[in-house]
C-alpha cells in the first residue's frame, strides 16, 4: 500500500509539470499584453516597455518558463501584479470560504443523492423513480448562476429569510451566522452534484439488485432494508465513490460562479478578479493549486476502494 501511494505521488510530478507548461503557454500566447493593461490607456510605449522588462516579459518565452518553473519548485507562485502580494498569501487568505463551501456541498450532496438514487433503483419504474430522474435531468439543465439568482430572489428578497450575500467564518463569527450565509450557496452548488450522484447511484444499485446473491438473500428471508444496506449499496459503492471524485471537477468550476453570485471572498472570486485584471501570477497559481488538489483527491478516492471491495489490493 505504501509503495503504491509513493508511486502515485511520484507520478503527480510529471502531471503537474505538463499542467504548468500548458497554463504558462495558454496565458502567454493569449491575445492582449498584460504590460499594456497595467500601464493603462494613456501610457506611452516607453512606459509599457518598462513594465514588460520589470515583469520579465521581454525575455524569450523559454527563459520565462525556466525562471518561473525554478521559482515554482521553491514554493514561490509569484507576486500579484496589481496587489503586489505573494500569490501564496492571497490563496491562504481566500482558502477558508472555498473550503467550507466545498465541504458543505459534498456532505449535503452525498446525504441527499445516495438515498435518492437507492430508493429510485429499488422502486424502478414507479413515480418516485420518475421524479428522481426528472430532478437529475433538471439539475444538469439549469445553469448555476440562474438557480442562484432564483434562490436569492425568493429566500432573500421576497421572503427575507436568509442573507443575500457574503460569508461568515464559523471560527470567528459563530455557527449560526455561518449557516445562514452558507445555505443558499450550498443549495445552488449542490443541485448539479446531486443530479450526477443520484443518477449514478440509481444505475449502480439497479445493476447490483439483479445479481444472484441478492435473490439468495431474499430467499433467505432478509428484509429489503437489510438487502439494500448490507448487500446492494455496499457492492455498488465503488462506482459511486468514483463519481464523487469526478464531481470534484464540477465543484471547482461551480465555485467560481457561485462565489461570484453570492459575493463570497473565496478562491473562485479570486479567479474571476484575476482573469478580468489579467493578473498572470494569480491565474497560474490558482490553476496549479486546483490541479494539485484534484490529483490528490483522486488518489484518496482510489485508496478508499479497498474499504468497499476487499478484492481490490494495491
């Protein structure tokens, strides 16, 4: 097991190098000059050239990449062009809201989607099954920002139940303000995740319910609840866990939109602000950070397979 873990961690190095190269080239070869953006509309050509030299943009692109990669290996993600702060410091400042939003979304989605998918599979063809499938299709169809504005209109503006936007830390402001501010963003971000997970849970459980050992369990007189919990859901857990890992990518994309709608000062909002300002160091650092998190989470998902299927060994 330890050998497999070290091997997978070692394999992340070339993956991250490829991601770094792709991000570097994508930003450098995209239209527009960051030096001209920083200088402003009334800057002269000399002013723009001075900024380019200060940022190292006048060097050949190979030299820029080698210099940037060397700093990256030392843990230096660079310095923001506009705020003049280290990118690592900006990420650390914005990490908590995004982390708490992701955790509440994942927990809520699993608690809702797995039972829904299991019940839909057990009652396949019934009105419950059709309702769950309708919800799954609708969850994929409605854009995140549209759902967010709908929830804000009803829960915050019309009924005045929950705050419109903002974030409160559970460690500084207490749990009640935190819950009040995190409910709507969590619901907004959870819909597409619940739709994906419920659909996959239904398919996996339905496949397991057709196996011979399920018929044997019924022949022994076991209750349907025990059959579902002990035999069906346990054996269907591996593909469900896989989808949970894949859904992390949906969360990364959804966080950017959700935090913008609800004005949450997290990493998603930082991404949007950096893109609008063409702040290359922040964009590069955030993409690399999200890529590393995604790779590590997939490693954790792979390791959890052994908990659900004893036949899997690393």
